[in-house]
C-alpha cells in the first residue's frame, strides 16, 4: 500500500478469510476514495480490482466485504450527488466473471452494510 504516492487511504480495508490477500481502497486528495486494490504480501503483487473513476464527482468506495470463499468482494459505492445514491458492486477476484452492480433505491437510504450469508 505504501507504494502509492500522493494518495489518501481509507478505513475500507479487509483481509481475505481464506488466504493472505488484503483488499483496500485508496484515492487522490481531497478525500476521493475511488480505487480498490488487492495486495498479496507474499509475492508483493498489488493489483487494482476496481475504480469508480477520477475527478471530484467520481463515486466513493465506502465499504467492502469478502465472501466466505474469498473469491468475491462486495463493494459499497456512494455517488457524490445531492441524493447520495448507493450501489453495491460484486467483484470476482479471480476475474473469471464480469462485475455485477446492484443499485439501491433512494428509499433504502441510511447506511449500506454489506456482508455475506452462510455458505450453502
């Protein structure tokens, strides 16, 4: 993570439940947490998994949760608009399946808490 110069780090950070892989969000000042990375401390590989874009209007990464298998990440995104629209992006860390986006209705409001149910 320290290899990213001139960036802001957030509290959006979590270890994979199945292996040494750290997902974390960073961005460019002022407070623009827009990029999601995965760091493998064993190999030093640090790859971008997702970006919401650049500029003062790019949505912000506000939370993340690993699936119990460690293959998927659910990432909460907040738009920088008057209504602060929210969505959740499902990312396949193995990159075998395209990202899915779940838009949340304005009535859903409040905090977006993401998590995974039990493994079936």
